[in-house]
């Protein structure tokens, strides 16, 4: 699911950035940096924070974050992640 239409970032991109480095991003701004972009309009920041919180809470550190989450179904919003 696309969470940032300005930068065309998906929820998978955000989860990969959160779990893809030894030094994990701790803010939405750092996630954008990991993905090589920057905040444009800012409407997605809250959604990115929710995804980050979900990863911190639910992800097994031995697995990529996307492997520990159910697939996003069509019509599902970021609020339900």
C-alpha cells in the first residue's frame, strides 16, 4: 500500500527501512533519509510513525519486518496496521 504519494513510498518500503540497517531509524524524518527522500507535504508522517510503532512492537528482530506482518488487504488503511 502506498503511504506517501509524494515520494511513492509503500508500507513495505517503510518496514524495510526500519529493519534494514544496524542503526535503526527512530523518527519518520530518519526513515525518509534511509529511503533517499525527504518530507514533501507531510500528510504521511503520522502513518509512517504508526508503521514504525507496529514494527517496534510486533517484529521479531531475527526476521525482516514484512515477514512478521500479515499482508495488507485491498482497502485496508494505515490506521488498521
